[in-house]
């Protein structure tokens, strides 16, 4: 993800989340957060999805993955997730975590398919809903 991608990323973010990140939050992630790593997926040179994570030593935390509504349910989220996992693997990461809405069945299915396991619940994480905390240990285990 580069600075030139931000307007498209923010548009997808607003279509995807109840409380979307702002343009300035993404800008800060790209410019000032040395632990942040973000990718975009493009179709015909347009951003159709993105994902991000924070990397700390041998640990990564996926902050967000989103796909434009018309490109969902076509495997694009999995492509983004695999790109993040490959970046983590290249950095020697041993464990990756993420939070997901307990009602987001498409995302839950994708994460489980890729080897993530539920490890806890974060009550009212999204204010109106709980989050399932999921973890993938040792990247060699993902499919």
C-alpha cells in the first residue's frame, strides 16, 4: 500500500466497517508506524481490497482486511490474507492474532480455512458486538 492508494482504501474501509478508520489514521500507519505493514489488491489498476498488520519481533497482529463489496465472496480476502501471512513468514513470525466479529461468517470461515483457531472472546469489542480472538501459531501450519 502506498500513499497514492489511500483514497481508494478509505472508500473501501467506509463500505466495510461500522466505525471506519480515517484517512489520517491510515496515513499515520504508512508514514509513522515502523511496525505497520499494509498491502493492496488491485484489479485493472484499481484497489479492490487491502490488509494490514503490525509486526513485533516474532509476533504479528492483523489489524484489518477489507474487500470492496462487488469483489467479495470471490477469494480476494484469502489472497490478501495469504499475502500478509507470507510477509510474516519472511520476517520469522511465529504467531499471528486477529479479532473478528462473531457474526462475520464469511471472515470466520476464511480464517478457519487458513488455520486460525479461536482462543478467546473480547466482550463488546465492537461496542455493539463481541469479537472472537483468533490465533495462528507457526506459519508452517497454514494452508
